[in-house]
């Protein structure tokens, strides 16, 4: 706790005072660029990763960047998604997985989470991910490669879960929303985006920038 309190004091003395005008403008409301759904893992900082300021990202963090299908859990996930689209009018939603994900490791090794019933129950929303890896990738036996594959497949599964939310489906149908699948490799700083044309994750900077758009949004999946 001492480190956290000292950090608050440093923030107030330096960072806040240097950006006081920015923080004052936030009183008038928020207009985030995107809803960023990522893992609760402490090794990920969405604002550092995207170099965004307070007010620019609406962030939802869950174990394994999981998005329960609509109706399965009427909790914070569904409420956050609904508010982001209906109230904040976000135009982009990113689901961002990451390397060395503990949740995905637990999904692959069910025995390791046997004594964590809440975690185990929550990971049921990634059961499709587990089945895809177990049944379609038996030839990949290297643990590290298998975990990386699971992280990538889970991003795609959670994007499909996201589409079950009525606000998402409605916004997509009127072309008011784009969905994006990212994977962040925190040990190298690399970010990969899913390219549906090639059915693979590519470096995010290699994803083609949309043409004839003065207001560029993030690369769509």
C-alpha cells in the first residue's frame, strides 16, 4: 500500500498539475474513441499500449478477456457493452488477448483451477475455445505454441460472443460499429490484429488502413 500512496502523491504533484486542464475538461463528460476489452492481467496497461489519454478509452477488463454471450450473465460485461454503444456511441470495439495468459492456461489445464470454482465457472464462457484447440490442433503439442494458439482462438470466440449482444448486432447491421481482434505480446511490445482475408493474426501495422476515410478508425477484423 505504501507504494500506491506514494504514487498518488507523485501523480498529484507532477502529472496532474501538468495536465490539469485536461482533467478539468473531463468534468463535461467522456467521448471515448473505442471500447477496449482486455484481460484483468496486471501486465497489460491499455492506455500505455495505445498511448491514449484519460477519456479516450472505455475499458472493460475480465479474466481471459471473456465476453459472456448475451443473457448468460446479466452483469457488468453486458452493461458496459450496452452503455458504450448506446450512451457513448463508440464506433470501435477491440477485444485484446495477450501472451502467457493465466486464464487460457487454466482453460487448457482444468486441474489447475479445480479449487477455484468461480474461475472455473467463468471459463465456461470460453469452452468453445477449449474445444476448438483440443479437437482441431492435436498436432500442436509444444505447450508455449499451444497456449499462444489458445489465446488467439479465444479472441475470435469472444468476438462471436460479443455479436450476440443486441446492441452490438443492431449497431453492426447499420454499419455504425466495427469489431477488432488483437493479441498483445507484452514481452516484445508487438500487437497483432486478425485479418479475416488471410485468416490469421498479422502485425497491427501491416493491417491495411481503410481508404477514403478522413476519420480513420482502428483496423477492422
